C-alpha cells in the first residue's frame, strides 16, 4: 500500500527535517496498486505533493500543538491529524496519524504505553513481520532479502510510523532498512490488547 518514496529517502529524514518532509507529503490522493487507496499515514510516508493552481487559494490546514504528539496538521479528507514525534527506542522521529476531531487522552495514553512496552513487544512483532513476509520468499525475486528466522527478519526492519484510531487501537508500519532490498515494501501490524497481529504487506 505504501509507494512513491524509496527506503533510502525515507531513512535520510533527520529529526529536524522529518516534520517538514511530512508536511509536504500530507494529502496525496493517488490510488495504489491494491485498489484500496492511500491511508493518511501512507500519504505522509510515501506520497508526493501535487501542488496545483487551485491549491494556492485553499485555506491553511488547522494546526495544533499536542502535549504528547507535538505539532499536528489536520487532514480533512481522512479526518485525522498528521505529524512526527520523537520515539525513544530508535532515537529519531516517528511519523504519526491520529484520527478524530482532536487527539484524545485515550490515544495519548495508548501511544505512551506502546513506547514504554516496545522493547518487550519486539520479539512478538518480529514473528508477525516474518509471518507476513514468509510466503513471498517462496517465489523470491532478485534483490529480495531472505531471512531464515524472525530474529534475522527483525534486524532488517525499521519502524516508520503509527496510526492511532478513535477507539484507541494502534497500527504500526515497518519497512526494510536502507540497502536491504525491496525498498518500498511496507508491513502493517496491529494489536489485540498488546498482542501483535500481522495485518498486511504491500508495496
């Protein structure tokens, strides 16, 4: 589902310029190969800005400063707020999409708990990522990484973004690290309580 920007471009965004890059990419309307169209997080991560003459007359998007998520910009099309937030476990900014009229305390709490639990969740997330990827290794193409286990898979992965829904549910997006191969692969993992559940793998 996530297309149009390479892994190398994605990984090169620093903590300081990450937010600006995200702002430029918010609002992409292209439909991806799976026919489902982009999610708000897809647009922020992988969309290209397509400024037109009419865009010059549009009102600026609402912006809030959230105590947990920092600066967020509202995307009316999807009913959500987009931004980036420092994520302690990887020492850089994480792209975030928060659904609703305004971020709720439930969503803030869920994100903070995710950050606190992340180290303990890693092994189970790795199993789900490997489970999503394993069928693709039955018919590998040139340049595809071929990890032999969930542990090997984890070493190849990079956490790119998180979506927080109205009910407090959380979905995280992963891609391969720069130079690994399959630059535009995107994995989505949800949670049942705090049990990771693999959702999808696309490009």
